């Protein structure tokens, strides 16, 4: 094993190990993770909010047992592969051993640690951006057409994971057109590669078409409920915070792209960054959408700084430069991760508020960071549902309807009663209702955010109706979520539900 391989292996090991200490025992899975895991039971070429790739990984997780370890393992794996991709970029740019270590250190001690603790499409999204940029560099250096086809495949998998990768192209293509590298668009194999990419993503495009493009409904809803609260200045500020410890490396890459002669043929990357950030800022995108941009610039900056510090008189600066990402990361490591109890955060809010972590997607400050609040209360809900169902007559004829996908997914993940599946009119659950079910008991999980009087509205259709329980975890976003039980229907509940699910699908 070479020295380089040994050092890279240590970074890989460190990346995996550190993830076991980033989430405190008080926290459960995130509401989005439950939805993604449930998608494994309904495999398709598309879903309401995301493409199919995450469901494929979920199927693997379920096959491996569906435990917390495997849910945590895959985003960590994608983070590890991102470090490897940065390492390969630096090698391709002829970076020194110091440059390799600097690049890996900057990626390790960055926002990716936070991103990689959650089982979301975002971890693979960042990986696919980084690998695609690596492939662009490989093609420029070799002009071997195999990299065009490899790039098409990587783009396709990135697209099938998250449509966000389209913004990579929005930034990259104009930048290439403005550079001497525009000759790529005159190559016949470039268009064959584009065709390959289209073929690979076509099943998902067909799914979108056959379902009336729900992605547009999702985007419209996202803009109306979340992006409308995004502050453009905060978006730009958070780009700096994401890689605070390595920001000097990113700035070095931008200088090098303009003035360092060995990087002349990569100068289009300077304009790629500018164009992509301008588009994201104009659209009021969420700040984490742009994270995939930065690993390649860390690689470029590490190579440039490595070339400067290779001089014998400046080598003494190398340890100092390597310490900067770690020293900047340590003070915030106890804030940006869910490794402090909710009680501690509520009693020490200032540091969280100063970093904007208490601001939720509604644009308001709350007692916990939104992601943290979304990791509480789920086991309590599922356990109470199990207890309620165990005492019902004809329990096998029980139907659970939840207000949101987090509630439905959490019940389906934690419940011990595998004969009961929770559904919702929210997200992908609108497509998973099976008509013709016999229903003797109807359980309604009503979110604390809802103001509807569920008991009065629904009790008239059943012989027995009562509020059974509620979520009591004060720090959970689901605090106050109520569980209503209705027994012995006076109407055809299955038919009424079918009509409601069809109506919900139509609205999506």
C-alpha cells in the first residue's frame, strides 16, 4: 500500500467513525427519512417530490434489515466517496501530497458532515456534482471520448437522484461556451453522450409525463411555502459558513483560475461558479442547494496552495494551513449537529440564533433548529398507535390516515403491527391507497398545526368516536399531534376514502 493510499484510507476511516458521534441518543430519524424508506415498498420510476434513485437505496437498506445503522451508513458512504472524488481531482491536477491532505481535510471538516448525517438525496447530489466536475477535467486533459459517455451516465444518475443537478449544467454550459473549451460542442461523440443521458433518464421523464408532471406542483408548493421566506443575502452568507474553515482555499482557487497559468484551460470554472450562484440567488434557492459546487474548488485551491508551499522556505506554513479547517470547525461542531439535548439548546439559544439555525422554513425563529425538531416524537407516536390498535376490535380492519408524510412514514417504520399501514393525503402517500379495503376502525392522526375540529366533523359517521392520545414531546415539531379513534362506520368509509385520495391525487 502506497503512502497516498494509506493516508486516503485514514481519511475514509475518520469520516465513517466521526458519524457515530454526531447525533445524540435523544434524536430519532428525520421526517423526510421515513418517507424515503417507505418508498422502498412502492418502487416506481418517480415520486411526487424526488426521482427514483433514493428508493433504490432504500430497498437495499430494507434488505439489510432497515436498522438505524444502515440508514446512517449510506449518506456517510456518499460523503466518503466525495472525499475520494476530491482526492482524484487533486491527483489529476498533479497536486502534491500536501495538496491531497489539505483537500481531504477541508472536505472532512465542512458542512458535509452535517449533510451526511441525514438520509436525504442531498449527499448523493453533492457526490454526483463532484464526480461530474472531475470527469469534465479528465476529458479536458485526455480528450478521450469515454469520459463524455461516463459523464452522461453520472449526470443521469445524479438526475435520477435529484433534479438539482440541472443547475450544474445551467452554470457549466454557458461557462464552457465562453471559453476555448467550447470545442467540446463540435464533437460528434458529445451528442451521442447526450443521447445516452436522455435514454437513461427517459423512464423518469415518462413517469413525470404520465402523472401530469407532479414535480412542477411540488416546485410551486415549495416556492409558495418555503422559498418565499428565503433571504437572498442569507443565502450568500450561508455559502461562506458552509465551508468557513476552507473558505480561504476556495478563494485561492478563484485567484488561481484567473492568474495561475497551469489552470488556464480550467478558467471556465471561475464563470461556472459565478453563473450558478447568480441563478440560485435570483431564484431564492435554499442555501444547501449549492453545496455541490464547492468540492471541486477546494481541490483546485488545494493544488494552488500546495504549489506555493512546496518551496522549502514556506513548508513550515503547511501544518498551520492544515490546522485552519479543524480550528474553525471545532467551535461550531457542538452547535450545528444534533449532539446536544433539546433542553440544553432551549437554555442556550444564543449561539444557535447567531448562526441562523433557529430560523425555520417559515422564516421565523423557533426553540430548536428545524431539522432537530423533525427528529423527535416519532417513536412516541408509533408506540401509542400500536397500543391503541392492540385494544381495538377487528384490529386487522383498521385504517390509519395521517396529516403528513412524516407521521405516516414514522408509524410504518416503527410499528410492530405490520398488518396496518398508515397513509396520508400528503406527498407520495396519495398514490399508495389500495381500493376495496374493509374498514371497521378509522384512526386519524391530526397534526398540531391543523385547526380542524376532527372529532366533531368525523364522529357523525361512526358509532364510537374519541380522542385517544397525543404526542407529548414538547420539543418535537409534532408536539400536540392528536390521535382520534372512530369505530363501526355508518357509511362506506372505503369508498369515501377512495374519493378523497382521487381528489388529492388530482390536486397534485
